[in-house]
């Protein structure tokens, strides 16, 4: 069985660089990606040996007058290999599909591996699975327009299915429904782009529920927020992969 990928999205945590180093050392395992805040990237990159460095965002230009933004070259220069794009917390702050598309295209074209986050709000999900699939399909279409070429390696693009109502709330989609949507995403990308992607699930993952998602053939790993900041919890999640 192929090992599943576990991504730690630290969001705006922890508070200090020494805490970040301690946390990174505690989960330095194969098939783990750590996405710290930019300010800790270099320090984390230096202490991890097996885990791989990720970032939580990227800008779509190389360099220049873009106050507060971070370029792929800067990320690469500290060893970043993966970048999370389109997280719902950024979408909620105004990041549009157009912006996400620019970031995804740019990052892929420059050799970074992209973890593109998609997922519906609770009002959509309440209308049923078909509505959730339709919503996700339209996000994928807009976010990936022009981003996938025949040159792209299969490992370069990962989709993280994260229903917004499940993020940080303690609520989960059922593993059965999450794998249905993961399977749907895979089929869709094969149909639209002849491209095979890995699909992760994310949203209130903890050591108790991780295994029930990871047994699914269509779920290739997990994107973990809150639980990735708790050493014991996160290590149990890694073990279940
Ligand atoms: P959570 O966050 O695990 O805290 O729900 C997941 C995410 O936002 O990627």
C-alpha cells in the first residue's frame, strides 16, 4: 500500500520560533509535510530531515513591489517544496477563484507542489451531496483554468477536500461521503484534463477519526489543522497513515 500523505497546517501558530522548532522535531517523519507560518520556514526547514517543508500561501509574481507577499523563489530558497493554495480561511478574507488560479498556475509552472483546497459551506451541503459535488466542480474549474499542462507531473497537484463547515468545528463529513467526493474529484480531473490527482481530506481531523478516513481508497491523506499543533495527537495521526 502506498503511504498516505499527512499535512500539518499550523496556520498562525505557534507563538515563537523555539516552539516551532520543537514542534517540527516532534513530527519529523516520512510522508509528512509541515506548513509553518513563513516567518518560521527557514528554522523549520533546517531541523527537519524526513518531513518536507510546505508553505501556507504564495504570490503570483517573482519579485517586486508587493508589500507583505512571498515569492516562490524566496520559498524555494529555504527549501519549501509544497504550497497550500485557496484555503477556505483565505477565501473567507476575500481571496477569489481568480486570485487562487493565478497562484496555482504560477506555483505549478515554477515547480512547486500545490495543495489546492476546495470545499462547500454548510448551506450547500444541506442541499445534498449532488449540490456539494457541483460546488466543488465549479471551484476546481475556476481555480485550475490553464494550470494543468501535459508537462505537469502527477505528484505536482494535490486537491484537499475540506468542507468549510468541518474546519475547526469538531464536525466531520462521514468517511463514506468524504470518499465519494474524493472519488468524484479524481474522476472529474481525469475527464477534464486527463490528469490523475491525489485527494486529501481535511476538517477536524484528530487521532480518533483519522483512521476511518485513511482506510478509503480514494482518500490519499489528510490536511490537519488544530491537531497538528498537539504533539501526541499528531503523532498518532501519522501512525494511522
Ligand atoms: P482543522 O483545520 O483540522 O483545525 O479543522 C483543517 C484545515 O484548515 O486545513
